[in-house]
C-alpha cells in the first residue's frame, strides 16, 4: 500500500528515470544522487508555477 502512495506522489519522469537506472544496474548511491537532483528540479518548477499564479502583475495584465 505504501508503495502505491509513493508511486502516485512521484512524478512520472522521475519514476521512469529511476527505472532506467535499475536497468543499467546503477548503484544505490548513484540512484540517490539522481533522485535528489530530479526532485529538487521538480520542487523548483512547482515553486515557479506557484509564483506565476500568485503574481499580481500577471493578474493585472489579464
């Protein structure tokens, strides 16, 4: 059950990347580093989207 929740919360691109790391038999440290950077990038994109939505200047231009 926990695995299903984790899959739903993980972006599909991150999940696919992790699957490819399994295929090429990357070690755990490599998987951890790749996941860390991809998750940081996802968080930054989410943050930028939220800033864009909450930007009063953009609201005024509509």
